[in-house]
C-alpha cells in the first residue's frame, strides 16, 4: 500500500493520532477493499470479507477496529465473542444483505420440494436473523466445501463467493446488488480489448458473468489477478478493489468500465470516524480489562492486598490519557493486503 500523500494538515494530524492510539492500545484496523483510500492507507489489514474474517480468527490484538458494513460486524462477533470489536460507523449497512429475512426462510421451508427438505444457506453477506435460522452459515468456508446431495439449496441473500453459474443452488429471487448489477455486458465490451483478461464480481448480471475469464467475490478476484501471468485486466467490481489492485501490483494494468461501480455505504467511514471510535471511554475499557486480567493472575492474598491499595475497581478507570502527538509525517503500519487463505 502507498503512503497517504494528499491530506490536509488537520487530517494528517488526525491520521497520526489514530495510528498512535492503535499502537498504544493494541488495536488492529481492518478495512474492506471498498473503503476510502484514506482509510485503507491507515489499515493494518486490507481485504475482502472472507479474508478479514480469517484475520479476526487469528488475531492476537486486544481489539480490532473494523471498517466495513453491518453484516461483517455481525459475522465477526459470532466468530470471536471474546474480542473487542470497534465500529466506526454503526449506520454503515449493506442493502443487499437485507433483501432476505426470516420471512424468506419460512417461505422456502413451506414450499414443496418433491419430498426433499430444502437446505437454507446463509451467505457471508446474510443478516444476523437469516444466520440464526439457516441450516448452514458460511463465513470462512464456501458452498463448494459442502455436499448436500440432491436436496435443493437456497443461498440467502445470494451466492457472493464463487461462480454462481457453476454452482447447484438457488438464489433468493428478489436479492440483487444494485451496485454491481448496473454494469451490462455491452458496457464491458465497449472497454475490453482482445488481450485483456476480464474478471467479474459474482453479483453482476448473468450475461456479464458468462463472458468473463474469472468470476468471484472481491477477494477471489484479487487473488486471481495476483497469480495470473497476464498484465492487463478489465475489472467489473466496486471501484475500491481496482484501487487496491493498482497499488498492490503496479507492474500490471487494471481497467474499469465507463459505468462507475461505486458503493456509497462502503465509503461512509473516514479518518475522523476512526479517531472518534478510539474514544477515551472505549480505550479506558480496554485498559480496565487488562488490569482485571492481571488481578485474576494474582493469588488470593496478593489480590486482596492489591485491591486494598487501589480502594475500588472504579479506580482502575482513572488512568492518565495518552498525550497528544505532534504533527509529523504519517508513519503507516506495514499493511498486509489480502492474499489466499490457507
């Protein structure tokens, strides 16, 4: 990833403060490919949803600050209920994830399926209520990892990882990603040249998927472009992925259609939101938990003596705040950009 170079003095100071607070309190910033460049440039890890879920499972950080949308937060909370997850924008929602709900699941199970009980699968973009009712909830695995025999498989809201045209499943009919569906096959043909490889997000229109060299979610497209020996690619996916590809692989060329594929919900988070999320109250809670964990490791006598000196557990929150940092050139973390999951 490249350094932030076009920030105002105020934003540069805020960015330095964010990095300082994260370093001081053991917080990792995780950002989806579709986030603003100013956010991705401060993140420790950048990738697609599945890659970030894997990172949450493996992290030894005290907390993670997640720059994404609500379904990602809900999945991470299920994966790591023991981990403090900081959310910079609670209002960042994915409309696509809300297109299937509890009524959708009930409707599927009421239908006749030639005596075969349907399998309801919650995709990685499914809402929490769908995940609670589904037979299977995908997070770091994919549909191809499971065998359902001849039973009809409904993926809610729709299959977002892998090529849906090569998978035996049924999407919920009303679930469509309006961000990716707006690009047509004609739009791609207007830009594509014979030597270009075409990679298409799996939520795009069927006609567009049919002409692609590769179909997958943002992480799968990133991994495929990394391995592919070709040097020129036409990418039909949210524009943030193209930005990340250009930064990660400067020796390759990445093109987009004339129709801008832009997700406003993924662009809500900014540097100011990151700083506000790292409030004194949230950081005090992390400090307090550290002190409580330390007390738990003491034997009972030492614990009583220690508590006697402190007076009460309420005193654990009265810690000195981290002093403000002077404005300096931003020292970014060594950001890791999404690669293949093991």
